[in-house]
């Protein structure tokens, strides 16, 4: 999803991707750290305090490559000749959802907070912003970006923008209240 969004944003901004190498290392960093953060789901399960501290630190460290990606995406668009077509709208939606998911993930990494939000809708909303919202929005944006190139057939830009707006508003109306619940 991050690679798809990186390509879409660079293409629709008419600029090369800002910080290509850090972006590649960030994708690798997120993938690598993502495989070893599972312990933050076990903070209140009787796992040792030492392991809780280690997994908390690893979970916090995912924020570093994630922030690099967000800042590089914004820098890619800076002073670009941006085309606000459907694919770009999905790319911008992805950045928003990915940022919300990342910021709420910091709460899940704090041992004293995670103890209280464990098994709550806050964690459900965070999961959906990170996994479903970001991934699904990027996938749909990728379809809008590459479908005409693959098939040679254009889709309705007007209907695509309406669909993007409905998906974005509907997703946020569904999951933002869960952070409060």
C-alpha cells in the first residue's frame, strides 16, 4: 500500500519521490518491525515486565519510519503541479488515515495507557485505521490509478470522486466514535 501511494503521489504531483532511499528503507523498517511488535498485544497477559518494556520500545520505534514516510510524501507534493484526480484523492485520504492510525498507535505502545485501553473500541478503531483504512484506501486508489493503463478504458472521474468522498466520510464516521467509546 505504501509503495502504491508513493507512486501515485509522485505521478500526480509531477515530481520525483522525495527521499527515495529513505522511503525504501522506511518500508523495509516498517515491515521488519511489524513482524516483531506482536508482544504489545500481550501487555496484560502475564508477560514479564522486561518483555513488556522491550515490546513497548519496539512498538514506539515503528513510528520513526512511519513519520519519515509521511514527511516524504508531503515533501513530494510540496510545490508540485498537483492533479486532484480520483487516484490523488485516495492518496491524500490514505495519508490522513495512516497518520491517524500511527498517532493512535503511540497510545497502544505506552504500558500504563494500554493497560486501560486493552480490549476496548479504541484498539479496534486503531487497528482499522492502520490495517483496513490505509490498505483498502490505497488499493482502491491504485485501481483508479492503474486501471486505465492496464485496460485502456477510462472510468467516470465524477463518480470516482463521489465514491472516494463517501468511503472517506463513511470510514471516519464509523471509526472516530470508537476512539471515544
